């Protein structure tokens, strides 16, 4: 699936009257452009040492730092640390209030934790990239890398080397690894890769972050599905021309502006894919293919999964094993839901059986990575790609 150019044209036209404010966007781009190699993809050396931690000498008089990636492949994106400011005290408004300035065709990142439902418009995230929040009692980092179109939500709580739970607050480091967002935590200043969900340099190098399932959806569908949703406010503490995207037509062009360590022409560079990992094996699925098929039953390294799609952009992934039984699903056109072959029970998009033998049962939702193909293969060069012809 590729971006609709008309979508971005509409978003930019609606805010022409804020042209004066867009100077801020130009300044941001000016900071970034000098380091970009436009209309090219630089293929650096293959990623190595990702399975082990290496000691790295810093400056004289300082302790050595640890890293799990080659330091020469972590590059400056232009802005300094926190030059793209994270949102650390997010404010929210009602869906009705947000509907006054959000168009139906705009994308939001949607989150539902313990019944606390929130939407984070990408028109805000593109200017901040990180929102440190607490949703349903869970400290989270809501993240977005525009260069890779990678949205991801992390549980901000980790267990340190002393077995103590630590809640981290993240900021933007101003650096990129494989053209992807590199965050830093404000406790130890360790660097973290969004794509790897892992610390890559510093005290927490090698420490994993837990991913939390989320949605990317058009505002039109999200507000219909979740009318009680809270929506991130543009009252962020920063002055930005929200609604103007500083990346312009980058999403629909063939440009990859920073070095990546692997290239793969099985798909277009900016084809949007859904990616999974299980016990060292990686597999990707074209978003457009999932949307077309509505349901895909598959396995990732012998783990049964099912992918549901009822709305544009929105994909849900579930463990298809219930009470020890692997279920196989098909799309029920009449009810616009899903039915399992084994018991003929009807299941909704939320993964809950609403009728039949399985009524009341709940599928376990699975996290995944979503973004441009070039980013996925940069981090996972041996990835499998789902083949609709063979169904695997």
C-alpha cells in the first residue's frame, strides 16, 4: 500500500492561511537537509554485532559505554537532542472538539489500554515523534518516525540490572540508525532504537522494551468506532503549524534520505508492511494485501497467527490458538465479521467471539511493526515475505 498523494495535498491546502507559521517547518527541514543524500539509498556495511554487547571507549576520563550496533552507522539527523521536542505532559480533548479541526482523511494512532481509549493525530506526532503518557494506568511512550512511517507504542517500564522496576521518560536524540528514530532516556541517556525496541548504546544497551498493540486509522473510522475516545490536543507547549507536514511529498516519493544497511527490491521502498518476529524469524505482510483479503491465517516460525482487516489502514493481529485449539478464520461478508472453521463461531474485529460455541472467548492480541518496506528489510535482511499465491 502506498500513500495517496491527494491526502497530503488536502492537508497542506487546508492550512495555507498558516503559511507564516510554516517557517518553523522550513527551519526544521533546513537543519535536516544538509545531511540528506536526496534521491539515493546509501547501502552501508551490513549490521553486525546485534546479538552481543560491545564495550565502546568514549572520551578521556569517562567510563566505557556499551553498544550493540556499529557506532559509525548511528548518524545525525540534523536537529540536536530534544531539537524535536517530545510531549511530556500531554493534554487531551473530546472527540467532538477534535472533530472541528481534524479531517476524515487524516491518520491517527489509536490506543486502548484497560478501556482507556486515546487517539494521537499524526499531524501532531510528526512534529514531536514521542509522547510520554500514562494510559489505563500503564506508563507508555507513543512514538512515530516520519522517515520510516513507523508508529510504535512501548511500555516505558523496564527492569534494571538490580531487578528494580524503572519508568523511563524518552526524548529525541537527534540521531538515526538505518534512517530510523533513535530515542534516549532521561535517566541514563542511553540510546534506544525505535525499530529494534531496544537500547543500543549506554547502560541499557541490549535491554528490550515491550511493545503494546496499537492502531493506525483514518479519523473517519476511528471516531465512528470509538466515539468516547480522548484525542491529543494541539496544546503541546510548543508552537508548531499543526496540519502542515514538514516532510512534504517524501512519503510518496522514491527518496530515502539517510543511509540504510540493506536493500531489497522484492517490494517498493515505501510499500507499507506489517512485520512480525518470533524466536529469531521475521516475516512481513503487505498492508494492501491484508486489506484486500480481510483475513490471513498464517504461522511465523510455527506460531499460528491471524490478521484481521475491516477498515482502511487498520490491521489487528491475534494469536489464533484458543484453549489449545488452533482456529482458522474466514471473512463473513453478511455480518462483516469473521467466522472460525472449527466451531463456526462468529468473531468481531476486537477478537471476541460474539456467537456460537466460542461465545465470550477472547483472542490474544499481538503487537507488530508497521512501516515502510525499506526500513523493515534494513533491520531484518533475512525476512520472509508472505506470498498470497502459496498462502505462506
